[in-house]
């Protein structure tokens, strides 16, 4: 993308309504614009990050055996009355009446709808287990939406739902999802700690939250440093991985257990702040029984499938990553989800040799580089590249261009390298 032709409306000044770092930087970097309280339009830069996060989430869900579907955002109130949650859910649910006086709602979650779909589709135990998932916009009418996308009213979420014959199978699905989540966060490039959690409105008796470590996090967290050393991407034994993740101590401040904390060696104790970006639940037959979803078992008798649900806040992750990875100059994107791999900075627009080399490098990246081809001073180009957070900056001036050399800057460390073009491109592409 050429910066001169792009829709990246950056701001030099911080908007007054932005209270936290991620909100300030997302507005300044031209990633989002607020359209109503807690509701944001995602502009091209922000949309590219959303898409890359969603793709990693999708790949890890597929690898765990889940199948992608897409359910509607508008749901029937009757489904929620079947489960008993329509009146219990509270004012966070946006209730709607259509022209035929039918009661509808903008879905805050999808347990009822997916149970109804499975009830109409699955008749025999031979068709289980199943784990459908989708990545879809949700709405919860927060009383005080704030902190940008970290606590908005409309948000993009991955939610999956497992259906199994018995509790044993449901717990296996739960363990698969824990590993899938840890792989997802590791591939994105962030540290996330699984912590035992309350089940809240979803229900059930087993749940873990996943917290991204960030100095500005909303929750205090206490954890064993062993979490930071784990490698989920290489784990092959699901049972062993789950045992490791659930026997190492971690807790939010609400569940901090001094007795358990005292058992951890002092050199491994860690305290910090965390932002919740995902939660997994096992809740048994809470919804299948309430909504009369029964299938025929091997003995010919009917039984209610055991269920679980698994959510990742895709849009919330964008804010959480920025909270965890930024400096005074701007965002520092992890390579895997950066909107562009590199920014190409032309320091002498109009110089034939410099322009030609910039065009050659730009063409080699396809759509994965942002070319700053503006008639702008070098200092402004450096500042904007730092603000936008590209992992690499390829800096090209007339003196280096004559000799086929470029300067390469690594955004995360500030390191600079003067390299021949091909070496620089190989380094950027990893």
C-alpha cells in the first residue's frame, strides 16, 4: 500500500476522550474511529490486524478439530426463554422488536442458538463429538463503555461450542481448547496466563480465563514464572500439557491464595497486571437439558449431550496487545499480526535512483509493505513509522541507493543495520 493513497488518518494530538494507551494509539494511528458510544469503525490498518489475528485463531481452531460456521447476530428471544436466560441476563442484552412485534435481541453470546442448531441436526451418539465455532460480531450494552476496544459495546469474538457423549469426552474437548488457546497466543506473539475463573452468566463448574500481561491491565495477577517458559506450539501430549498448565499456580487478585502462593520458590514468583482476552467453560447439560436437545445413545436410550463453550475476544486482543507492546513513540507490533511487515521510507522523493530502488523493493513485498512515498520531511516519516509500529523500517536515501544499500531498523529494539538490498529483504522476511 502506498501511504500517499491510503486511508490512514493519523493524528498528531491525543484525543481528549482516550484514557488508556491502546485507545490513544489506535486513534492516533488511524486504526479506528468512534461512531457511537462504545462502537467503532475499523479503518484499513485496524482491519488488517483484526484479519491476521482472526486467521491465527481460525487455524488453531481448525487444528483442534473444530469446524467453522457463521450464525446470525440477531437472535430470537424465544430461544433464550427456553434456556431461562432471557430475563436473567439483564440490561447488557440489547432487546429489539421487529415490525411484526416479534421479540429479538442482538446476540451477546450463542449458547442458545448453537444448541438449537445442533438439536435440529444431531440425532445419534454416532454424530458426536462436535465442536462448531464462528468469528462474529457481538453486542453487550455496557453501562459505561470506555477504554476503546477493551470495553466497547460491539466487539468481534471467536466462540466455539463442544458437544460430547459424556463428561469424560467434554473434559477432553476442554483440554484441547486450552492447548489451542495457548498455541494461538504464542503464535500471535504475546504471553497469556490461564487462570481458574468464575463461570458467570455462562454457568458450569469449570472455567479458565486467559490474561495477557500488561502494565496497564485491569486485574492484578500472581503467577509462577514457569508459565513464561512453556512452549505450547511444540506440545503434543494434551493431557500432560493440561496437567502442567493447571498445577502451576496462577490467580487474579480476586482468587489469590496465600497458602498456594507461599509454596512457590521466591525466585519464580511473579506479580503484575493482566487483561482478560479469552475464557473457556465446561457446563455439562445446562443448555442441552433446558432446551430439550437429546440424542439416542448406544443403548437406544435418550441422553443430553455434555457441553462447553470457548471464547476469544478478537477485537479486544488488538487493544491488549498494544497495552503490552508499545513505547513512547507508538505501537510495537509482533511480527505475526502487524498490519505490514515493513515500512519503506523514501528519504528523497523525486530522486530517480532512490525512487527506482523503493519501487523495486515495494513490488517485491506484494501487499505486505507500506510505502511512504509522500513529499514529507524525513523526521515526519520516521515518527509516523514508529507510531504505526511496523516490525521493520527499510530506510532508503540517495547515497545508499547508488550503492544498492539500505538502512534497516528493527522497531522492537531500535537496532539499525546498513545492508545490501537482498540481505536486508532476507532479514525482514525471516
